[in-house]
C-alpha cells in the first residue's frame, strides 16, 4: 500500500484553495510538483497520507473544490 497520495487539480488557484481547505480541516498535507507520470496539467498537487484519502476527498467535496483525481503516490 502507498504511504502517500496526491490530489490532482485543474489549476494553481484550485491547488491553493485545496491547501487552505485541508489545512483548516486539520489534515497534514503538502504542495508538491505534479508527478509527470500522472498529469501534465496544473504543476501543483496536494500530497497527503494515503490512509487519510476518504477524509481528504470528503473535505474537498464539501468545500466544492474541483478535483481532477486522487491517486496513490
């Protein structure tokens, strides 16, 4: 099982909004460059502990942050 996951987002502004939402919700996250094997869109992804994926996805959905995908890293 992967230790980390990444949230892919459609734009830099969406990545910054996701960072704010997740930090305010108490999740331990970090902005990282998007791994090129996953996407060539926005250059920023949100890294999180893979065990937290359901909570992270729920927090982003509740805040209506547009997400391109959530993947294991």
